[in-house]
C-alpha cells in the first residue's frame, strides 16, 4: 500500500519568532529534514498540516518541490484527511520531532498501527507519555481509514495525540527509537526541537554524512582533507552544491581549452581543483539528498575535458615522436573502460571490495601533475598508460582464476 507522510507544522517557537518547522538546520530548515526522513523511508508524498504559511515555510516548500518531493499543504485536519486515501499508510510526524533514519525506516516497514517509543526517563520528559514505562518519540504509522474516521469525530481535540491514543488502544507495534534501525546504524537520539540549540547535535550529525564511496584512494585520503573544513561554512551559507559542481566542470573545460592551445600545465593544475570541487559538491548534496543532482552528466563533462587534454598532449608528443604516442594515450581510457566492464563480472563471481590501488580517473588526475614535475610530459603519459595497463591485466588475470574456480548454484 502507498505510504504518505503527515507532518505537523503549526507550533510557534517559545520566543514567538516563527515556527518550530522553520528552525534553521544545516543551511535549510527543520521541516525539510523531516520531509527528507519521510521520503527516504518510502513516503511518495508529504502533507504539511499548517495553520498559516509564513515566508520561511513557503520557501522551504519551494525547495522541497525543486528537489522532486511531492509536497501539499493542508489548512486543518479536515483538509489533510481529504488529501489521503483510506488505503494509504500514513507516517505521522509530530511538530518539531526528529528520529534516526534507520528506526523510521523500520517503523515504515511495519503493519499499521505502529509507534516509535522512548523510555520514560527524566531526559525524555518533553515527549508525550504513553504509559508509566514509555513515551512517544513523535513518529507513528496509521491507516488512512483510521485517520479519516478520527478526523470525523475529532472536534477540538488534537489530531496527533488522539491518533496516538487510538493506535495504542489498538495494540500498536512499539519500536524503540533508540535501538538500531533497519540500516544497521548506531542509535540516534530522538529530538523535539523547541529552539536552535535543540538542533545542534542533529546538525553535526548531518554535516558528518559522506557521499557513497567510489572506491579509490583519492576518495579515501585526499578529498576529506579539503572537503571536511569547507563543507560546513558553505552549507551554513546556503550555497547550492549544484552551482559548485557546475563551477568544477567549468574549471575542467578551461583547462581543456588551455591544453588545446598548448598550455598543458594549466590543465594538470585545474583538473585536480575541478575534481576536489566536485567532491565538495557531492558531500554537500548528500546532506539533503542521496547524491548530487545530475552527478553522472557532470562527471561525463569533466571526464570529456580530461580526455580532450590527453588528446591534445598526444598530438603534441606525436609531432616530435611519431604516431605511437596516440596509442600510448589511447591505452589510458581503454584500460579504464575495461576495468569498469570487469567490475560487474567480478561482483557476480565473487563479490569483494575493489582494491584502492587500481587505476581510476580521479586518481590519475592527481598523479599526473606529480609525474609531470618529476619526469616530464612524455614519461608522464607513458607511466600513466603502463599503470592503467598493469591494473587491467592484474584484474583480468584475477577474474580468470576466479572464473575457473566458480561453481554456479544449480536450481
């Protein structure tokens, strides 16, 4: 059955200056983080339960829609119920509440009704009590039909609390909000945000998120040195990571243009900067989405610039050393493409992590300027080609041995 999310966004801050939902969090707002949690848990649309829509909330809704998230605003409980189908499973998120993604995933996978709970301790006193042992962590899963029936009999009662009580009375499954989630993550403290200080720990956790690793030594050791210190100030200033990624692709093509004009030093210096800029953009984007929008196209654009520079160098070397330099240059992308084609074969035969030392485009971009300084342009091209060929040869030989030992599972 489809999963929708109903998020309350009505409570004013204790200071009276805005809503809990619009508290700043990692360059955006709390409501955007709640919507992201619901979307990653499987919700295909978000309904915001609001009384008014201040400018900050309207801007947050616009950003969510630009990110491809379906968001509707409901001016009251009856309006919210009308937007839900009786067969919907509805993920309820109380005003200002946050929980770990893993436990919310686990909650969303349950049959209705289900609730996230916390132990009744002094530290959890802000959360609503369910019984003498438990408090509500602000997340629940209910059926659309139950929600619509509750709205019809609601009157002046609070929707979230009423649904919670009815769910508990119906024997709702209880999920520990401090336990490990479906993704095996470490427990994350549930939070009710009443002011900016409430979100400090959440923001730190978001800023520690890393993009999916691409399995090379540059991702592991080089990019974090620069990305770590600068991602936070860029995020807090609301810089769009896509703009940084576009700028990094532009740097690569400035380098390609300089290579076409014979200035090879400029491209070998700009390509690492471009690569680092792209890594920063991916790390920033990871905070609010699974990965950078249009990441594949931007990588293709950067790689095309690198290939343009390589072709320009081959043409330059061929003027004095013969057409063999074209073969040397062609060996580099050919070996990289061969390695990419071998990866799914290796995964099918014997899944294993790819060795960090195998040649990858990002690694070559960082090795090239070092070799150019140490041994000059001709030897740089020759050594990069030898490195790529050796990596492909090693991987191919390994797969040949593993294929000979492979025993397919008979059905």
